[in-house]
């Protein structure tokens, strides 16, 4: 079990666009385990690779017992609208109300390179959009003004 260092805003790595994953080897499988461990250590509900300084298109989520990894994710079928106060492990101490799609479809690969598709909504849809933004160098403070808390 390895707890990775979480990069904090304004570290410029958080503003980079992450690269596609092309090799699904033991190294990436270990890295994904480390992402889950690091997310749990800091009580996060999602963690993207750029947040630990790795510019690859990978994130994990863990919410109400649902744990999932997404590699090279593509979002589609977005619909509806919802707003939640979001926090971010890379920007401690603030929350930002962010408008997101309420429903979407995510197609991605798992750690073995197997492609899968999931339809998600509500909180999980928000988490996925938040983490997917990290792969594009986009942060919640770009969306709205932060509020304390
Ligand atoms: Co975040």
C-alpha cells in the first residue's frame, strides 16, 4: 500500500492536459491501486492521476461503496442539469457550487485495457465530470467563485 503525495493548487501540473494510456502493464495496475489507497487515505470520493503528478488519462472514484477506475474516459449522452457544492483534494478548505450535467454515459477502459460503458446520474455523474475535468487541466475554481467551508 502506497500513499501518494497529492499535488496542491497552484502547482502547474494541475493545468496540463493528460495523455492517453496506451500500455496496460503491471506498473499501471499498481498505480491504480495506489490511487485508490491515496483517495481513501484522504477521504476523497474521486482522484485523478494529474493530482498525484501523473499526466495520464486515469481517475478513480469511490462513493457509497461503489469503486471504479476509468482509463481514457469519454463522456457522452449528457443531459439534465444539477448543482452541488464540490471540494477537491488539490484545493483544501474551499467548496465551489458547480453546475454539471445530471446524467451521462462514460466509456472507458479498466486496468487490463478492457473497454466498458456505464450510465450514471446524480452524485456519481458529478464526481465523474469533476475528475474528467482534471484530465483537461480544469479545476472547480474555474467554474465559479469559491465559498469558505
Ligand atoms: Co478535484
